[in-house]
């Protein structure tokens, strides 16, 4: 149900970005890029915030007429941005959280690979297969 | 046709039958008609040794000829040919090959022919790959046959044709894959598509080249590997891997850290992406380290890759880490996963509510999620203590606040099984409303019977003691440990009695304890009044015995009175005793309401009867009460609700008769007779009350039994965990 998922590194360059194939990817890339400002704003607002699951999840960054953008940041300042279609009214906050959690898990699996250099583009087909599930189901089992 | 023959022959020289077949397949791929046959032959090839190759080859060759001619026509527009053959191939092989791959393969034709062909040739290693190759090669191979000898020979170790990277890939793949990797073959089409679509294709091509260079070595290795299971590790390979493992990590049960593994596998000169993919496949538990099995799987994948096999998308079963490792790693993985994820199941229980309610709610989750093994254990453990507490609480009925929660517990062990001490205690201790609330909260184990029984019990009872305002859990817990034993005994006796005659259920428990206490009559008798206020303090059978003993004591006293021909005293005592008996008996069954009622009565009467009991003889009272009791009970059992008066009178008469003094007194004085009549009436009423109470107790016990059985059933699955 998510139409676009992006993993952005600490330095605000994308490590992985994938959009639902039907949509215009460029538009989503732009939305993700602009959402980074909101993410940074929320991060700075937290200040000395504790490392907490809730605070990792930034929530709705900003809504547009068609889409909603959700943000999530890890402890290492790696950001996950998810663009969701607004027509999916059934998506609750908990579902978004779980989607981010799964995304985080997949990202952790990628990190565990010693052959992966942090900062490289994530090219693992295997580890990010769950991301595809996110697109299809919204909540991979 | 001759060309194909030469090719086949040439391939034969350089390759084993499989590879020959493989090449032949490539040739055949050109021809559309050859597809189905190839599939068959491929299948046979896969399962059979070389000889069939020849036969199939011949067929293929014939087809090659047919297709070749057609291809020659299509050479100019092989791009157009490609789509149709893949389409056909797909139609033919759709059922066999991967559907996902098919669309990709169809997409491939759009790509330049050579890259398309090259990936196609990688698949040929396995039947599926062959099919796919057939699809693609239709267009690509049309070129290939022309340039064929070159590419064909390239795999042999000759310089790869520089015509296209795809060719290189193709040539590189053709020799190695031939055999086994049906898995990789499934992978190769995707890899091929990836090659065309992703920049990583260059890497594959480079690997192909490396593979080609190592073709001979690969062939040897391939032969060593099982034909049917391409990913199976032979003993020699395994030994080699283990030795390599030892060089890095001397402990075979230990882990190889990721960094060391990275260095080791980088030596294989595979591209980083490949190695990354291999790592993802082999690190089954995703812990960043390799166990021996994981290492062997990774090493095997590296070897296969170097030989030209394409990596599978999914770890083959033969390479899966052993179950033991999986379990260990899974447990480890699950736990950290849970911790790291702060998994919803784990989170839910703690977040839901403290202590008991959370446990109750964790039950459903525990049942649902397999990872919550950690949570499962505490729950069952908790159950038994709660039961014990329940029992204790039951034992502790007597007028005090504690007794209220305990007494109901005895009556309703099923409540214990409902996981909530709170629920049970609440139900018992507090009013019906509270209990109802808890019963409703028992979503997991909420048994309608139990809840209904609890509700009915509560309703049946006049009302629980209002003293228990404290939350349910605290009351049971602070109870002394010794009371548990007594409570257990109570339950046992009750459960035992439940198994017995229904009528005698209630009667037996009271009857049993008195038996072993022939000499304890004085003590218990004395204690009874005291215990009436605090029955809990007794150990083991004492609680049961104690309440009953007062009854017995009452009767005994009654008998003693009768024997002593003390009319008035007996009357008074009889009055007191029956009431006490009733009260105490009521307390036995552990109905909170009853206890409340009886407790008050007991308190009143124990105070009055205490002195009387004490004054009366103790030792002689014990034996008489027992038989009297038994008689009463037996009669009650036999005639539960009929002619109670007559029965009771009869019993009383029997009781009286047991003591010669009684009839003498009757026969002697009319007053004595009248007094005895009064006593009989009183005893009748007492017995009637007893009867009704016992009936209630029986019902309660039965309900408890049902609930216990339900709980047992519920707990059974957990016992397996």
C-alpha cells in the first residue's frame, strides 16, 4: 500500500529508493527529498531525545492532497521515508509503525552483511524483498 | 545440420555428455520445434547419464537442422523471433519454469540479443534454464549458431568471444551450469534479466569470465557434486570446507565473525555483490557471523559461483543449516529479534496490564505467536501458584476478609485455571460485580461454565464478605505457605470426593478427615471454634478436619449430652451444635457466601460452643461423631431431599441409640423423651440445613471439577512447550 519507500543515509543521500512501478517515480523522489527537511526539523526538535521506539518513529511528516508522507529515523540517523496513498484510509498509525519496524529489520539484515559497506547503495535483492511485500500488502507477515 | 553435428561433436570432445547436451540444447533452442523435445531430453539428461545425451542429441540435432534452417531465415529479424519462441517456450514451459522468470525472459528479447542470449545460456545448466534458454536463444541463438562455434568453444576455455558481454556470459555459463543447478537456473533467468537491467550485469559477466577460465576445474567439481542435487555438498567438499573453517576458527562450534569471513571470501575474487548475496543466503540466522554449517553453505555457494553456477534466490535445502543450529540460532534470533523489534506480541502483554491481567491476555498471544515462548513459561507456572493461592483462600474462609477470597477458591478451582488469581479472588472476595468484571476480562480462558458457575455461585450465595476491598492478587499471596498445603489437600479431597458419588461428594470430604483424627478430637474440637474464625491456619487436612470436627464435635457433644441425659444442656448444645455444624460445614465447601454466613454463625456459635465444647469431653466425642456423621451423611446421600426429618430423626435415633443412655433417658422420663424429640427436631432441622448446604457444596464442587478439567485441557498444549 505504500507507494514509495526510501532509505536515506545520514548525509541525506538516498541509499535505497523504490517506488511502486505505476507511479511517476520522479515525483516521489522529489517528495522524499522535500520531506527530509521535515525530518531534520523533527530530529532537531527532539534534541537530546532518548532512544525510543516511539521517537524513532516520526509519524506523519506532512500530507498532500494525494499522499501522506511518514518518517522514521534510526539511532544512526538513517532515515526511512514512506509515501502512502491517501486513498488508503484504513492505514492506521500502528500499521505504519509496523511497516517501519519491518523496514528497519530488513535494513538491519543488510547491515549485518559484512560485504556491505555502509554508505553504499543497497543493491541487495534478497534483504529488501520485504520491501516489495510492503508495497503489495502494506503489512508483510 | 552438419554444422550442428560438428558442434555437438566438438562439444563432446571438450565436454562430458551433459555439457554436450547443453550445447546441443543451445543449438536446439534456435528451433522452436525442439523445445518440447528438449525439455524431455533435458529432463532425462538431468536424471540420466551420458548415453541418453547422445540419443537426445540426435533428436536435437535433427531439430537443430530444422530449426537452423528456419533460424537462418530469421537471423535478420531474430529480435522478432525471440518473442515468439519465448512465448512458445513459455507456453510450453510455463507450467514448469518460473512464471516470474518468464516475464523477465520476455522482456529480455527486447534487450540486445547477445545479452539476452548470454543469460539464457546460463540457465541451460538445468532443465529450466534450458527451457528458458530455448526461449531466448530462439532469437539470440540464431546469431549464435552463426557465430556459434566461437561461443561454443569459448566455454571450452578458449578465449571468449568478445562479441558481446552476453556471449561471454553465455559461454561462461554454458559449461559450468550444465548439470545441476536447477536452482541456479531458476536464478539465472532472473540474473540474466538483472544483467540486462542492472549495472551489476557487468559483474556477472566478469564472473563468467572467471568461471570460464576455471571451467575445467569447475567441470571436475561438478562431476563430484551429485547430479540430482546440485547444491549437495559432497564429503570431500565438506571436509575441505571444515578444514578451511578451522583455519579461521579453531572451534568447530564457534562462529566466524563477519569481518574474517569477508576477508576469506574476498580471496575468491568474486565481486562484492556476489559475495554479499552469498552472505545473505548463507547467514541463516542473520547474526553477522557464520557457524560451521553456514560457512560450508557459503563456501559451497562460492565454489558454485566460481564454477559458473548462478546463485539461487533462496538457500537450497541441502545447504540449510542443520536444525539444531537453526533452533539455536532461531531462538537467539527470535529473542534478539523480539528485543530489537520490541515485537508487538512482546509489547502487547506488558503494555496491557500489570501482573495477572497481562498474563491473561498474554495467553491468547502466546497461543498465537510461537516466539513468545518466554512468555509462555511464566504463565503456566503462575497458574499453579494461583491455584494454590486459591485453595489457600478457600481454606481461609471463616469470617475474615482473607477467608472470603480463599473459600471461594476452594469451591472454584476452575477460577484458578482461568489464570487470574485476581479473578478468582476478586470473585470470591469482592462482590459479584467485581467478579463479573474479572470473569469478563478472562477472555482467554473464560469458560462460560466457570463464569456462569462463578456468577451462579455468587448469586446463590447471599453475598461475599464485603471486607475484601483489597485487590484480588494481594490477598492470596500474603497467605502463609503452609496454608497452601492445606488448600491442596482440600482440593484433593474435594476432587476425590467429586469423583465419588455425587450425593456423597460433599459428605465424603467431611467424612474423610475425621477418620484419621480419632485421637485428635479433643484438639480439633477445641480448635474448631478458634478455627472457625481462622480455618486457614490448619495444615494439610486440618482445614477440612477442623470444620468437620466441630460438626462432629457438635454431634459428639450432642451425643454426649444425650448420653449424659442432660436435657437442657443437650438441647442448648444441640441447638448450638447443629448450627455450628451447619456453619462449619458450609465453610468447608468453600462457598464464599456460605462462609460469610457461616462464618458469622460460626463466630457466634463458636464463641458459645467453645466453652461448651471445651467443657465437654473431647476424646469420646471424636469416635461418636464420626459414626454419627457418617450415618447422617450416608442417610443424606441415600435420601438427599426426601423425608429429611424422618431420616434425620432416624439418624438421630441411631445416634441416640448408639448411646444406651439416650434411649434410657427417653424411656425413663417423658421429659427426656420430649427433650429428645426436641433434639431430634433440631437435629432434623440441622440435618436439613446440612443437606441443603451439602447439596450446594456438591454443585459447587462439580462446577469446580468441570472448570478444572477445562483448565487442564487448556494447559495441556502449554505443557508441550
